[in-house]
């Protein structure tokens, strides 16, 4: 060790070199509370974090993409390089070190390692373990990858994080496609099985990644649904894209019909009616409306908390796109989902004229349509109590 430098100065030199080499954040962990066999008798751990591309993370609501897979693999390769570089720097400073690279560390049948990178990261004050069993950081949420190095460096350790900051948030719990997350909070003494079911997660990951890389376990819903990740995405100037809008299939129609009846009962109540046509539509009628070859329609759905909470449909005739049945579950309104659905369905018809109608008493809808560039061009009495306002966008 260079006797001219203090431990604090050596730590500063080390961290600066690692950041210059491409690490996003570096922390030092006191591992003395961890059994010696887990830490290979080294007293200190170095947590090395890289940032993931938030624009790629923002697309995860649409499913696993090739771009996400490539970024994931590149990050893993970068982390191995950084870990080896850390060992080189530490040894140059006179310390012993061991890199927990993919080559050096193997998982057991339950995807456990002897000393997880996440454990080192929490001991190094980088973040905490979320309900989804992945590291959450205050600045980037879950949009990080990490590795670790074991050492005997006399660096001053950072303050560890020992409790979760997820609180009552259950975004990842409700949206996990595999139902793998129990919703229990992590603490430093927790075992993974206390709050997370690995096998359920693995199966869901295999399904979501199959079209990109058969056999690869990748999902990312817990990453994109985390509010800390959302804040990072928005701080970087992106429009948060979760939940994603998807094309609805025939098998979605029963759920969409139930949503339709629930949503349009609000309108019926506004007019003092027991029902209106959308609440009386039958399964046969909605199938004909949405999937008739004589009038092909595009039906969109918005899925959140494992269920369809929004939908809209449209068809084209004589150069006009007729948009109808815009609906959002009453329990999920006032979150911007209606406007998001409208923008998505409009994108399907490019520069074509768009037309829609709504009830004259539904002032909130009229204001929203006007904010999207629609204007009133006609009014017609539907019955003795209902006047329909027709709007267009050209």
C-alpha cells in the first residue's frame, strides 16, 4: 500500500477510477456481520452499479424486446469488465480482492448465490431490496444492473440500508404476470422466500421472453411498474409508457364487455336511466362489432393490475375513422388513461379524418376531446332525454 495515502484517499482514488471506467455508482460495504464462508473471509465488499437505458426500460410494458435483451447482455459484460478492473485497482493499492463475476460465481437450482450482489449493495448503502426481490435505488429505481467485489481494503464503509422504502406501494405486486410477489417488505434479516416466489417468476419470465430468446428468463414488469423507475424515466424527459396499450384479441372480448357495462353504467346513471345500448350489448353483438370481416375494427386494451381497465375501438369507412366505445374502469379514472387510449387509436389511422360522438351532458369527455383537437359539428336527439354531440378531427 502506498504509505503516502490515507484509507479515505485510497477509497476516493478507487471510486474515481471506477466511475471513469463506466460505473454509475460505487459503494463500500462492511461485511463483518455476514458469515465468513459467504464472504470468503473478506471483510469488505465493493458494490458496482451500471445504469440501464431508460428509453429501453420505458418500453417494457409492451413486452420483452430484442433491444432489452441486447442491453441486458451488454450490461452483464460491462459489469464483469468493471469487476476485474476493480480487482486490478485494489491490488495495485496493495489489497487482496476477488471479483464476483459470472465466471467466478455460480447459482444453485433456486437461482441463489452464496453472497448476492444485492446484499453487498444494501450493505454499501446503494439501495434496498424491493418487494420484487430486485435492488431499488432512490435515483433510478430498478433500472440498474450490479456486480460486486470482495476485498480486504481498509476503505471507510458507507452507511448500510437495512429496511425497505417501498412502504405500502404494491405496483409490482399487482402487476407481476406470474403472481410471484407476495407484497411483504424486505428487511436486512429477511429471506428471499419471505416475500418472493422464484419459480413463479421464472415461469412468467420464460413466457414473456420466448419470442425474443427461447429459454431466457427476462420480464421487466416489476422494473417498469416501480414508481422510482417512473420518476427516473420522467426526469430524463420521456413520457412514461406504462401501462402499455395493446391490441385486443377475441379472447379479450368477454372481459372488455364486462368493463363496458361497468363503465357505461356511469353514463346511464348521469341520464337517470337503468341502461343504455352499451350496457345491453350481448357477447354475440360485440363479437360482430369488433371482428366482422365486413367492417374490420381495431380494438385496443389497457392492462393494469392484471386486468383490462381501459379499451377503445374504431373502424374506417370512406376515409373516416369512426372511434367509439372509449372506456376506462371507474376505479382507474382521472389518471390520463382515456387520453392515452385516444392517442393510441388515432395513431392507427394516421392523417385520416376522425369522428366520434358523446352525450351532451358528459362535459368532461367533451373537454378532453376538444383538448385533442376535436370540434363539435353536429348535435342529434337520440331519445327524449339524450342528445348526442358529434365531433370531428381533420
